[in-house]
C-alpha cells in the first residue's frame, strides 16, 4: 500500500512539472525572426520609368523588348549611384510604365512582369535590405506619359486644344484618385518586409516624387522635332502646375503612411530637356527616336519610349542626392542645386 502511494505521488509530481513547463513555454513564444544576417546588404528600387532607368541606356538583358519586356531597367539608374558606404549591392525591380497595382501585391503585370513587392519579399529573405526607394503613381489616374504625348500631338495640330487646356481642369481630381493606389502599394511593401522578418526600424522606406522633364525655359530654337515640340503654355503648365500637384499627391501619401519623402520636383531646374544648347548638359532626354526600331513591327510602337525621361547624367545626380538623404535621419528633403550646380538633399524642406 505504501509502495502504491509512492508511485502515485511521483507521478503527480511529474505531471505538475510537465504542466508548469508547458505553461512557461506557452507564455513565452519564440522571438519573431529578424532580417537575415551574414548576407550582402542591399538597396532596392521599385516603381516606374522614372527610376527604372528609361532613357539612361545600358539596359539589363531581357528588358529591352525581348519577349515583350520593355521595362528598360538600366545599369545607370538612380539606385546604382548613391555611393553609400557599407552597401554590397543594388537591385532594381522598377519597370517602365508600371502602375501602383504592379508595384503592389496582386496579379497585375507590366510588360510580362508580375508584382514588384513580391520580388522584394523574396529578396529580403536572402539578403539584408537596408533601404527601399519607391517612385510610382504617375501611370495611375494622372497618366503623365500620355499627357506629354498629348502635348506633342497638340503642337502638330494647332486646331486642337493644348494639353494644359484639355487636361488642366481634371488634373487635381486625377491626382486625388491616384493617392489611395500609391498608399496601397506602400502598405504591401511593408507587408512583404514584415513577412520576411523585418521590423519597420530595420530598413528605410523612401517615397520619391517626380522631376519636371520640360519647362518654359526651353530654347525657342529647340521647340520643334529636333528637341521639344511643345506649345509655350503647355511647357509652363507641366512645370508650374502638373508636376507640383503630382508632387503634393505623393507628399500626401508619405505623410499618411509615415514613410520618408524625397522631393525631386525642382531637381532638374535649368537642366530640363531643351534647356541648353548642348544636350549633354541636360538631365532629361529630348524627343528621342530609336530609328532602327521603326524597321521592326514588334518594336516600332516603342521607338519613342525613351523621350522626356531622366538620362544617365540625371540619374547619377539624383542618385547622389538620394544617398545624401539616406545618410540622414530627416523625414523629408528636396533635391536642390547648390552653388556648384550639384544636387543636395535640402532637409529644411518640411514633410
């Protein structure tokens, strides 16, 4: 009888220990996974043609029309020019013409490519993503590229209203409609980074606005098919109304989502397309025709695709300004020319 009681007591004691151990483990879950360690540190860009490198040349293999892919990702793109210390690699997932929905999660494709956010999530598990640069929205409701095309068409047909007249009154509403789409893309970027084990403080997320590619300062001698076939009122509207309103829409997204904001709206002042006699001193392409592509039916519709985008020199200047901004803790800055003409991140600009 005593032996039986001894076994009962021992068993009861063992059960108590096991239950206690279970409760301790259950109340102290394993820590959440963090970013990968011992792997290359990288910068990543997501978005559309303004950061894919459209017009900057030296495109990544497979993105210059091969099998329908016209993303035009350039090795000269902004993300490759930050000159930041301690970065092992730079990765460009941006694609020319991309809308916010293709940057976000989902099934939207652009030039055969799927979600950029999904590709970022996969990369974030393999490498240590230090910062993500995003520039998107112009291809949503505003359709900025199509507007510039309409400006050129109006130059040809003097009986048609200019793009300022035809689009100006609807532009604020188009920008307003764009805002929630860009916000959704930002939310998805954060989601994939979180799913990869990153806390918001583990990486920087920068939303960049758009630079004006043309201006009313365009030389009269170049307001034609040799450079910038635009009416004066349309040149003025693009720089003084369209781009500032688009910038405010992007700035609104940055404020509402809490991401960092880099204002490029005035980054190209004096270096827009056709602003100088010497095109090599400009940071944006003029009307550009890839004449060889006109001989190929599959490529002919993209022969003008490079027109009025930042060129290699522009991307280099923007990249150095981005690097300067990333090296600070400021929430917002504007890329503005200094005394020497080089761009600097003016962090006195409010968010």
